[in-house]
């Protein structure tokens, strides 16, 4: 799968693994995730390529994933999917 690159070694390996699992679970493109968490569409790509995340960014990522899961279970959000591949309803 394209988005499942092996995380760069370092402190963020666990974070990148959690993000990759969440992206599959939520069917969410990495750019949407990055914009939602940090207003940075390249966040996931940068983390996969070795960018180190500080403690506040790690908290924001974990909080976003936790809140999304709770909202999904409550029926308040749905899986996003990649809008580039979505077909318009006729």
C-alpha cells in the first residue's frame, strides 16, 4: 500500500505507526489528517521522512485520533475516503 512506508528510525516510529493505522481505520488521506491536526497537509509525509514531533504535536495527534474515534462511534462523523476517487451521485 502506498501510505504504509516503514517509519524512519527514531523517536517517532511509534507515532507514525499509530498514524498509519488510524489512516487505514478512518479511510482518511494523510493530507486531510495533517490539516485537521496541525494545519499542515505535509505533516504525515514529513513524519514518515524523519521529522521529529515535539510533545505538544504528539498530544494533538493522539487527541485528534481519540476524539475522532469517539465521534465515529457516536455517529457524528463518517469515514472520509479520498475525494479524488469518489464518484458523484447521479
